[in-house]
C-alpha cells in the first residue's frame, strides 16, 4: 500500500522529525511504501496549509492509497473540518491511519470509530441548530437570557459598601468633612 505521511507542528521551535520517524517505523512494520512526506509548520486551527493542500491535490490525483499521521489532531482541530476530510477520503477510497491512537480505516474497527465520530458531529450540529432556533424565537418574543430580565448592578445599602461604588469620591468627601468638623477629628488625628 502506498502511504502519504503528514506531519505538522505549530511553531518553528518544534520539530516534526519525531512524528515522521514514528510513521516511517509503522510503514516498515507493515511493509507499506512511502509515497511522500508532507510537513507543515502552522497552527492546526488553520484549514489552509501549504503542504496539506499539496497532499490533498495528490490524493485527488490518486497518487497514494493511505494517509498516515501520528495523531488525529495533526490533520485539524475542528470536528467539522475533519469530517469533511474523511468524507473526501472515503469518496477517493483513501484510508486513514493515526498511529499512536490506533485509528486505522483499513480495519472494520477503524471504520466504526469514524462512523461514531461522524454521529457525534451530526449530533453536535443538530444541538447548535436547535439552540440557534430557540434563541431567535426568544429574541422575537422580546425575551433575553434564561431569566428573561435585564441584568443591572445594584450597590449594597451599607455605608462602607459605597466606597467601591460609582460615587465613592462623594461619600469619602462627606465622611472626611464630618471627621474634621466633629470630635472624631480629635480622636483620630490627636491620639
């Protein structure tokens, strides 16, 4: 089986050679032929990566049979992006192997794992859709949030609590003036 190895690191300080060596060892174990090694230095959140884009072009040209990575998160961090990739892999009859996570779509167990992942993704999309529709409905009804009341800040009624409030300078001035003009001044400042 012809295998394309994909390795990705997020920063220049990191090294992708460990990922590549793990995948090469796996290929030697199972007598797979390495078609090409693709390495990217870019965040996994980005869906457009130069080497990964080349890998997809080669996959669409049927240059290899399998894509191998060390971990699933090397391909991407978004579940929707991963599922769209796996759908494309399936259409092109390209298998996927994540070496350290024992995901291998050449086996029935690996295919089951991908189907379960797809079911969870569909569930997540449905939940998001339901919440969005519910929020739009509540907005039309003029309701806000869970308690349907606008939130406002209330200051405590105790005199000492006003020190942190919006009129703290005003209250400090009153207390200071009272202290100077009363016996309190003598107790505080002359003792």
